[in-house]
C-alpha cells in the first residue's frame, strides 16, 4: 500500500515508517519538522508541510496519491497543552480535520491514528481496557479524544476505515536503524533517567507519596518497535466502514523507582536523582489491558523494559551520548 506517514520525522513515526517499508509498503513522510528530525527520515518522498496548511496537504496528496494515512503528527507535551491549549486544538484537532478533508478529496479512506492513554484521564480501575470511562484531565488528552470522536462520526457517513491506537508510555529505540527519541527539552522518563545517568546530572522524581508499592507513579512502558508492529497489523486489517480503538501497552506496571533501578543495572552505575513533589495532573497508576489488540490484531508486546533501556543506551551512544 502507499502510506502517507504524517509525523514520520518524529520518534514513533520514523520507526513505524521503517517497519512499514520492511512489510513491503511504500511510504512518504509529511512533517513540519517542529519536533521531528531530518536524520530520522527515510526515502526521497518527504513533504515539509504543516498539517494546518491545506495547500501543503493537497500538494502531498496530489503527488503521492496515498491509499492510507498513518497519522502521528501532533503536539504531544501535556504541560505545554495546559499552557497553550489553543495551539493543541489547532494542530491536533483542526490540523487533523484538514488532513481528513485532503484524504476525502483523493478517495483515501484508511487511517491509523496515534491516540493516547491520556484519553482515559485518572482511571477508576487498572488495568485499563477500551471500555473504561474517558475523562481526560488535560487539553492534550481532550484533543485526542475529540479526534477519535470525529473518526467515529465520519466512518458511517462516508465509509472511512480507521484504527485509533491508544499508546501508553512509548519507550526504547531502534539503534539498528539509527532511530530513537531526541527532544529538547526531554519530557519522557526513560530517556531522562538514562541521560541523567550517562552525564551524571541528577533528575527529580516527581512525587513519592502516591498509593503505589513504593510511593512513585506506576506507568506502562511499551517498546517503540512493538508499537510499530501493531501499526502495520492495524493498517493491514482495516476494512471499509469499520473502525476500532486499541490500547497498546506492555500490560506491566513499573514504578519510577523500578525504572531507576533497571537503568542503574543496565548501565552498571548508580542513577543520580533527588526526590521532589508531585506534578499536577499525574494519575498514580496507568497500566493497559491489551486483550483486544491481542485478539483482533494478533499483536503481543514482546520487548521487556531492560531491552528497551539497552536500545536507548545504544542509540544515544551512537549519537555521541
Ligand atoms: N511518545 C509517547 O509516549 C506517546 C504516547 C501516546 C501517544 N503518542 C502520540 O504519538 C504520536 C507521535 O508521538 P512522538 O512521541 O513520536 O512525538 P514526536 O514529537 O517525536 O513526533 C511528532 C511529529 O509530528 C510533527 N508535527 C508536529 N506538529 C505538526 C504539524 N502541525 N504539521 C506537521 N507535522 C507536525 C513533528 O515535527 C514530529 O516529527 C503523537 O500523535 C503523540 O500524541 C505518543
């Protein structure tokens, strides 16, 4: 299939682009490079455009004529969404609507959408399945929920096929493809802990008085290469007029202290950290149930956290630390 990968210069989009090519699909990338990187792009078909720019979208769709879209492009930093909600609605909702319109104009009726565990907000129970109530607690999560609802409304109206993939905490890297997560400032725990340890600069544990086994937040870390595999499976199972949402996680809860211990073990040295207060809006525990993705996509998360940590270390070392 010809697949347009929006956000293909970013962390998850770039790794998935490689996986799509390995699976025999032709890809093009559409990205504004606001957080993406030139070095992460593969292939010659790269459209430098903002999702909100109809002319840029039309040029890309006209030139590449995609049969499907993988839609990763988004603003995705929770505190920034609280500080600047208008930007988040503009890119994640308005931009995504423009993308859908560009798809409609060329008869492209398949989309795999990067949603998020943020749609659930503070869960009532754990693990979280797809039927859990959705009460997002920040603008970022609300924009993801809104666009999922748009897809579900458009589906019966004009035969759209979609999969909304709700990732939990994406982690790891694909050093074999020279791909991984680089953002400034870094906002995700695993690269923060690894970089702090490699540079011997302490990082802060945000909150040590949660109702969890050691007082720190429990999260579900899923390897980016496992996520890429789920995307290929979801794409290949899209059927006209059908849509579904899937949780993608490891189904294992890991506390911040356990992440620290695992990084220390892999790097063979102590992790420098200090304990700090809670951050506003952090639920104590977020762990996925992926029974639906197992049953319907035939997908299983395979890579344990230690393997993800090793992949990040290898990737960072290959870039000079
Ligand atoms: N990383 C995670 O743990 C996680 C968890 C849940 C959901 N997600 C979702 O997965 C997707 C990818 O996340 P990521 O971690 O790879 O982030 P990322 O920032 O590395 O990638 C996002 C890409 O989108 C591009 N982009 C942003 N705004 C754009 C615009 N207006 N027009 C065109 N391109 C634009 C960026 O340049 C970047 O290449 C996002 O939709 C995010 O919300 C990520």
